[in-house]
């Protein structure tokens, strides 16, 4: 994208100190000077932490072709950035707000690719896994771009959009939220042709306050529809009718009851599942019924793209577990590393999965805090404790300040051995597990990202970092 295009699309003021302003442009975008690449646009974000404008010189040293800056930083009293750009022979594009500028630039960049099929995915859980399964399927027949990892935020989505190139036929992007209104904001950037909600749970209830508010936030992925778009909604979700009401476009319900191509599904425990699609069996390598649910969402998207049944089967067969999402590590003990994130729904799902496994040894459940639950946190952790008290675990280890409520709930049941460790007692937790776990045990690691329970995997299983 040229700096001239960027300035026009943003209605911004441009300061060009390059040899040929008409040819000046950028090939990537960054918000971190340490990750800036030659020829990139560095966006100087101003937030509660460091001011990105302090790192423009570092970005220029890394080879940034220019910077998107706050116009207030270029007033008569503050000419340092103009002098820096002039001395370096770089570009400055000045806007009122650099975050909005980044988002508007991403929207304008997408307009350069009118043939790109834009696919958006949101929901309380399963977004990233559904996105990766969808990409595995659609890429069998379409040149596909997808946001890396979980770059799904107010900055992550626009940065991901700049990975689109002329040859791409489909773009698959997940959309997350950390504040009210963020999904609508992201929908305004992507303006998806196909949008899917994985479900409405209680993740982020501490931010939005209620499941009804969460449902409205997720529904906002459809807010930029004009009539030809497609809204994919799980057929068994409690909020399915609410999500479907008033949509300006085609509503498609998906799930085991709504996909005629779906045949029997056989649970294969830690090895995943066998799924019959259009009468043919396919081995799906992600364990748990909840991952089969994610697979059905991906297949529903694939049908609307559309791609063939063969692509769906091949894509399902090629999927591998993502970091911290149902990873299985074999060793003296077998570890289920499902600790990228946690909320009440995903905890219930993984406990049901582990309890349902045929396992000859002991079951050791290591549960970290579920974060971002706000006022609902204590009650949610108490529910987790009651679930654990009724589970098939031989021993429960709890980690994190919030899990004290779970420990109390388990102890009230007086039927399950439990040890609780405060957030600052990780080394004690690690030692207790080393002392307790023995060969043949099944160890579940489940908790929110900040708990970093994957640090425990290497104690028991081969192929994992210690």
C-alpha cells in the first residue's frame, strides 16, 4: 500500500521525506518496534503503558519506511518527530487517533481485494480451534489467509488483515473481545461475508456483566451485514433464536442436528474421533466432543464457501492440536495440556472428557484459576469445585488465588483429596506434583493463560519443555 493511498483513505496529513514520494509505500505493519521489518509501517499507539511514539526512532533503525502518528505529536512545540523523519528520509502520516487510524487503514486495505471471501469467527470458546480447522479445510481448494495464533483483538485483527495478498481467495479471521463494543468494531473492519458464532458462554462475564450482554456482543459480528451475507449459529445454543433474530442476511443453523452430510461420530478418547461425512469415514485428531463441535462449525463454513466434501474430509484429517488446546504428551505419565485458557464452559467440557476416558491408572486434575470473571468469579470457582468433587479424579491440585473457592467446595463434599496453592506458590505446586504423580497416571492441566500450567508438562512427559 502506498503512503499516498494510506493518507487519502484516512483523510490524514502526510509528511514525506523520501526521494520519490509518489512511489513510497509499505509492505507490512507493526505496532512493536522490536518486530518491525524493513519496508514496514510502524503504528505508534498511545495507551496506558508506553507511548509508541517513543519507539519511532527504533522502528526506523529496524528499517520502517514510515510511521502512523498522532497529529498532536507534530504541533509547533514538538517538532522532534518531523526532524527525525526528515533526517532519516522517512514518511509520517498524522491522524487524530492512531488506533482508529490502524483500523481504518486495515478496512481500506481490504477494499483493495474485492474478490476476497471474508470469513469471521467469534464465540465464548473454541474460536481459535474452529478457525484453524476451517483453514485446514478451505485451504485444500482455495488460497487462504488466516490470522496467526489468536491475533484477534482491536490491534491483532487489523495487523492480520495486512497479510492479505492479491492471490488470496478466502480470508479466515477470528474476532475476540476484551471490552464492550469491540466485536462490532472488528466487524466494521472485516465486514465478513460469512460469520460464525461458536457459542455463548460466560467467558468475559466480568467485563460484560451477564450472559445476555455476552450474547449481544457476539451477535454484533453480524452487525455490518447488508443482506447477502450468511450468519452461522449453533443449533443447540441457548441463545440461538436471539442470535438469529433480525439478521440482515441468510441464517444457517449448524450442528449434529442440522448437517445432513454428518453420519455417526465415534469417540476415540485421546486419539480424537472418527467422523463419517457423506458416508465416508475420516479420522479427526483433536480429542473431546467439544472439538467435534468445533469441527462441525468449520464444516458448516466450508459448505457455504463452498468447498467439496472431499476437502472437508481431508481438512479434518490434517488438523493437529494447537498449543495448550487438547495437546497430549505421552511419557511415564500422560499429560493433557489444555491450559491456553479456561472458563466455566471449557472446564466442564474437559472434565467430562477426562472422566469419560477408559483409563487404567490414576487421574490427577491440576486446575488453575479462571480469570476475567469479575463478580461471578467466586461462584464460578465454587461450581468448578463441586464438579471436581463429583469427578473421577483421584487427586485434585488447585493453583491460583481464585481457586480457593473451589478448594472449599471440594472439602465440603468430604470425598476428594485436594491441595490448594496460592498464585505465588508455583514451586511448591511443582514439587507436590513431582512427589505425587507416578508412572501410568493421567494428568490434566487446565487453567487460564496467566497460570502458565504448561510449565508442569515437562515434569512427566516426553516431548515437552521442562
